[in-house]
C-alpha cells in the first residue's frame, strides 16, 4: 500500500510539473460537432431528401446514435453521395412514381443513418441494416459501396427495401394467414440444418426468412423487388412439390397486401425498380441466362406465328408432310412446346409434339440436355435422360429431320424485343435466317 501511495504521489507531482511547464492551449471549440459548415453533400441532401420528403440523412459521425456495445466506424464522405443517389433512384423514386408523394411523406423514415462498417453479431452474422420504430433506417457498410459494382448496388437496395418493408408492416400488420403458409420458423436460423436448399424446400425465400414471420414477409418483398421476377420464378421452379406452391402463395399475399394496405400496384412498383436497377448498374435481362436458371416452365411455338422465319415455317411444313407420307393416319399439329426442367443442376428440355393418330391425339417426346454458354444455346438430343417421358416420336425422327435440324442447331437465344419479355426464340448461329420464336410460360 505504501508503494502504491508513493507511486500516486510521484505521478501527481509529474502531472503538476507537466501542467506548470507545458500549459494546454488546445481550442476545444474546434471539436464541437455543432459548428461544422454545410458543404456540397449537405446542400445535395437538403435538396433531394430533406426539403421534398422531410428525410434527414445523418452521415457525420455521432457514436451515440448507434449501439454502444458494437465496434463501428464512420462512413467515408466520398461514398455518401453515390450511395444516396442510388437509394433515391432505386427505392425512393419508384415509390414516388407509383404511390405518390402523399404516400412517401407519412411512411418514409424521418432519418437515414449511414455507418461505414457492418455490425457484427455474436452468432457470427452481420447486420446490414435496421429499421427503428418505423422512424429511422440505419444503413451499414457504406465504406464498401461502389456504384459501378452491381453486386454492391443490389445488396444495398435489398437492405433498404427489406427495412422499408418493416416500416410498412409496422404501420399495417402482415396478413394473419401468412405465418401459416410455412410454419417451420426457426429462431436459430443460422444453424447448419437450415441450409439454403432446406429453406427453399420449405417455401422460404432465404435462410434468414425462417427467423420469424415478419422477416419472412419483408424478405419476400425485397427479393421480388430487387432480384426481380425472373430470378424469383427460377427460384420457385426449383423449390420442389412442397416449396413451390408455398412461395407462390406468399408472392400473391405480398401483391394483395400492397394493394389492400396501401393501394399500391406491386407489379408496377416491381417494374419501376427493375428499370432503375438496370439503368444504374447496366444489368440486362438475358433469355439464355433465364433458361440456365430454369425461369420458365415451358415455351409454346406456333408455326403460323408472324415472327417465325420463312425457313422455319417451310421446314415445319416439310416435316409434317413427310410424317403424313409415312403414315396417312398421322397429322402433325401446327404447334409444339418445350417443357423445361433441371437435372443435377443443369437445364434440360423436352420437345413435345402433338400428333393426331386417326381420331386420337398422342404426344411425341424428344429429350434434350440444354447447353448454355453466354447467349448461345444448343439442344443436345439425349435419350438417356430419366424422370421425363420418352417415346414414340423417335420412330419418325427421319421424317421430322428438317424441323429438328433447326431446333437442334447452335443458336443465339434472344427475347423478341427488350420491351417484350414474354416471347423469345432461337436464331441460328451459322445461318441467322433460321430462327423461330415462342411464348414463354413461367
């Protein structure tokens, strides 16, 4: 104890001496956060957020606005404007266009707080955003944001659409029946048993959606808006017998909720968000990419469609005539379809031709593995594929050769037009005059 007292005494003398010989002349007024001068960032935020929508953006560091038991860092000022420009373009503007200013003002958060880093949790997860009492959204990892990086943009926009979904359901509760669709919620959603495939099988849009019904609901909103309908349809098509109808039921509930609770056309909102993301990131919807991820259940091709090439129509007519010559009782219909699926994670297709045999209709099947490389697609005949129907049409392959040669050629897969994503087709890579189109069914 004596040594401790002596130590304190010596330290006190040292401090006193230091004070006497080296007076502190620091002006603490320079550190008062209330004395900063508004700059370019503040003027832009005033014009784009605060004045029109009464949304205050807090980017100057105030540690007491956030959880004190977390290690967090301030946002880089150079990332503030790019991040907030993106938020305005992909979140605020679509809602403004579809729902109007009278919706934005009461329901938009009054504050958006920017944090440079993620918030790390004890269970090994990280928090990318939070919504506080319907009044504030905290956006994390601002320091990693790059406007030119589409993954960065989609991650941030998923976060804000997710958190705004919380604000919406805090004002108007989610449908009572929604939690009953997939009742297998798991508080410990990070457990190893809750794999992405297991969550999908049970009808959840993500692993995190299993944490509770509110998270399930807003995850549906965020995925439908940000990842888009093509992505969602592909996800649903691989969800299995249990998950597929559950996901479709949840999708419809989200659409109905926006209409009944807020009089918002969700499909129109979804389209606006897609246009904004595509514009900001340069992202484009590719027919070949959609095929590779099994977005569609089938494609219906009609010989008389005005978009068919003359070569395709002639080959179709020639093949039908050859079948008729081989057997007078057979009449090939002027329409066929592709039924799409997946086998061991790879796309497959079955060409189904309807043929009238006397007075009875029968179906002829031709199975294919589908190779997709960029925009190039090839239907590769494969009679070894199991799990789908195989059959009688093989006998007439020689008669159908003119038509099958066009179908099985290496082709460029394309939509009919950027404005028409419900029709698509295949154009010969070697001979571009050999092409055909069909109607897509999800």
